[in-house]
C-alpha cells in the first residue's frame, strides 16, 4: 500500500506559460487595455481581416498572467497555454 505520508512527492518542473493573442478575433474595443494592471496592452497599427486595429502586448516579461485581460475580453482573444501545448493550439 502506498504511504502518502512518507512517499516522496513527484517533482515536476513548472511549465512555462505562453500568452497567445488571436488578433483575428480582436475588434479593438480596448477593454483589456483598461483592465491590465501592468499597462502592457496597446492597440497596434495593423488591422486584422475585419479592418479592426488589434491589441498587442508591449512587454511579455512583465505579464503576471493575472488573466484579467482574458476575463474581460468579449471575443476570447487571449489564451494562456503551457509552452508544450502551444504548438498544437488550433485557432
Ligand atoms: S494577464 Fe494580466 S498582466 Fe498579463 S496582459 Fe493580461 S491583464 Fe495584463
Ligand atoms: S478586449 Fe478583446 S476585443 Fe477588445 S481590444 Fe482587448 S483583445 Fe481586442
């Protein structure tokens, strides 16, 4: 029987998190920009296929992964993925 008191905990390195901004979904409303506590979201100059300016992150290292942008965005633009899952992410 496994002794949970003395069995060594399996050590696993924490996964790096990649923030994916799906610009094709963004309509440039700016809500996420207002809610980001780190002030690292801005509207870029490029337009998406629907002619909306799209949000960009100015400093990915400063992102605390607080998820506020993701919670307030009405268009589900932000995804927070483990580094190993990011390559197989489907839009
Ligand atoms: S997760 Fe938080 S800190 Fe990072 S961009 Fe979104 S609101 Fe800003
Ligand atoms: S809240 Fe969503 S749709 Fe609005 S600017 Fe931010 S990412 Fe784009």
